[in-house]
């Protein structure tokens, strides 16, 4: 093999090595310090669930919830006269087997003939139809609750 070809191959491999090292350093720095900020921040989602209003009150009153865990089959839980506490602790009414759910995560409680959901100071929050619950918020049939990675369907 001619010496010029070997020298050219050495420089090519050296360039690839420098490229590899540069990409590795960049990846590590992004993981440690975060990436570049975008020029315009994304539009924020609503911070709280919508307050109760007449349109929401006129919707159907729920009779049951369906717990959709990450693993296993869905469970149907009827809403009776008293409230339900949802969480990971053994003493709750509805046990939710999800690492992202607090011991006592949320409560579904009776609210003047209907039902409301209230977050109990959970670490990861309770979400109703994509909005974070920060105060007792009325539930209606068709609503979707999210606790950790577990979804709960509210049905009539």
C-alpha cells in the first residue's frame, strides 16, 4: 500500500476519533447542565382544573370509576354514599399499585348530590382531563383522572 494512502487513512481515523470525543463531551454536558433554551417557551397548559359552572353541573352524575393500572386488568369501583381515598398505602379505600402514586394520593368525595376529586398533597399531583387539581373539583361522567401513570375513567 502506498504511504500516501496510509497517511490519509490515519488522518481520517484521527478525525473520526475527535468527532466521537466531541459528541461524547457534548452529550455528557447536556445531561449534566441541560440543553439550550428555545427562543419562545411553549404555551402553558392550564394550571388548575376549571372551576365548577352551570355547564359542568348539568353533565351526568358519575356512578362508578374504572381504574386502568399499568399492569393487569381494569377494576370497576362503585361510588357509594361515602368518599374514597386512593393511594398506595394499605389503609386506603382504593389501592393503586403505581410507584408514582403517593400513599394517600387523592380523594373522591360526595359533593351536594354529585362527586368531586381532591388532591391530598401528593408528590406528583392529580390531573383531571389534563389539568392539575389544586382544590376540590367536580367530577362528571366521561372525565379522565390521572394519578402517577395510572388513569381512572369516571363513568355513569
